[in-house]
C-alpha cells in the first residue's frame, strides 16, 4: 500500500490531516529547540464568548483559548461581538443583557472587545453575516492600525460568525480557521440561504475544525472536502475537575440517597423536562438542576404537577469554580439533549468520577464509549432514561474507574494538535496562499 510522506506528497498520495499535523508539530518543536519559534498571533472572532454579564456564555471557547495561551506558543486578542440594543433595563429580557456588556474587558489576562452589530429579530437571519461583517470590518482595521496585528482569524460557530469571518479574512488578507460546534451545522443548514452561505464559507476557509466526528460528518454532508476538516474535541481541566470528599460535600449540601444532576441552559432542546419526568419513575432520588433559561417557569410547573417538589432543587446559575462540588455530590449526570456538539458538562462530570446517562444524540458514543463512563439511553424518553439509570446503578462503576475515562480527555493533546493546525495555516499563508474572494 502506498504511503504519504509526512512532509508532503509521496508516490502520488496526499498526506492525511494527521500526517500534516505530525509534520507541523515536529517542525514547531525543532524551531523551539533552536530558540527560533515565533508565537502565533490569533484574532479570535466569535459571538460565543463569556463576558461580565454572561459569564457562562460560550465558556467552552474560552477554556480552549486559555489553554492555548497558557502553552506560551499562542497570543490572542478576542473580538466577541454582541447585538446592539439600546435599553439596559432587565424588563427587556435577554436583549437588555447585550446592552449591559462592557465594550472592553479582560478575562484571565486576555483582552476582549465587544463591538456591537445590528440584528433584525426574526427577519434578519439571512443577512446576519453581512451585517456582522459590515459592523466589524472597521473594528478590525482599527485594531491593526493601533498595532494589534494577527496571523489568522480563529472563528467559532459557522453561522453567522464563520461566514462573517471569511468575508473579513478576504478583506484583510488573512486566513481563517472555522470551528463547528453544534447547531451551526446540525440545525441552521436546514434553512436554504444560510446553508448556501455556510457552504461558501467552508469552501474558502483555510481549515475547518469539528469538535466531534459526528459534527465532521455533518459538515462533510454539506459537500465539504473531508480532508479539510479536523476533529479536535473539547478537553477538560483535570486539575480543576477532580474527585473530592463526597461525604463532606453531600453533608454540606444536605443530600442523602441517590442524586441526579443536570447542568445547562434551561431551553427545550436540553430536555430537562424529560429528566424531571424520568425522576417520577424512580423513587427516593433527588434531582439537582443547575442553570437558568426561558424554560425555568415551565419546569417549576412540571415539578409541582408531578408532585416532585420535595425531590427537585432548581439551583439557578452556579459558578464554574463551584460546579466541581455538585459533580462530586451526584451519583450521575443526566444529559437529555436532542442535539449537542461535544458537551463540556459530560467531560467535567467524568473528570470528577461521576458517570453519565445520556440520550442518544449524535456524538455521545464518542464520550460514553466504555461501561465506566455511563449509559446511553435507548431513546430520548423519560422511560428510557429511568431504565438506563437502573442499569448504571446495578453495574455501579467505581468513581476511580470513571475518572480513568477522563484521564485521556485532558487539554494537552488538544493544544498540541490545535497549535500544529495554526502553524500549518500560517505557513501556507506566508507562502502566498490567500483567502477566497467574496461571493
């Protein structure tokens, strides 16, 4: 069988993405040993990024970036646009939060700008990337003029962010890497015009990252060359999320008996209503619900309707720093989503030694791939979730065994592969490759 050289083409066979990354990684290592490695300068472009008003919004993007920056081989400036809205009063709901987001802030030593862009609710979906591009082009040019230049644009979420980023890259002569993260490629492409724009952006991006194989398959189904797509899953901070003294934590939280935990934004697709219905099938078990969102009132009503008020605690938002205690207190994390990318909450739970019961959304088997990790329910229903819990309870994997699953999911290999990808893109750009022209 013919094989490809790690440095290029051998015997007429193109190297795989993994071979390219291995070559870039070795090249980067050689430069570092010689003391000649230059840090890659990223312009991170995404509307999915935490801010002072929404500290959990897009935290998975921030987590990856923090570990990249901590490696010492990446510098980053974040441009995280938010929709323009004139009123700050909370009676205007979620839109008022946008108005309260600061124009500039610093998080974990990283400088972040939150420029505004116009949004037309319900009517502007098709032109959202163009509106974002028009508003952000002067911002990026001003950044460059002030001395903050960058080697490439690192965009997260395909629509509208990724499409706008490719337009910006073409205008500024910068390559663009787009990361697909979930509904941007599983749901939005159901709409004809956004689908066409996603396909256009994918064709002109320098590289594409998918956080799971299932998402890579979704992008490939849009007609994108699979050789252009690299799977780089999310990682988990194994020092921050770890097994702790469960007895002490449970006593502090006044918990006894079996405990279920669900963590996430309270929206219908997360399926918390299904988890509550499943709890009604299992006696003497407590459910902790961490999160806020538009479904909160409905969920309270369902708890009362089913007579579960003594067994369900709606805890609201919990800081990322405090979540580890709740993972440790629980016997299982229950994830009943209809669709996901690569959910951080599953990684965090496993790292704390807590197994997971999940509905069979695409990609879940990539995480729950051993008995120690948990159970995948037969279908997305309360009956199936309850049955999966009983199977997991009877099997009773040790918390040490579950933590062992997470040991292979740390950030270091992700950082290495991501840096190699950036190095490859930067090298290609330096060699004269340019982003595609606008449509």
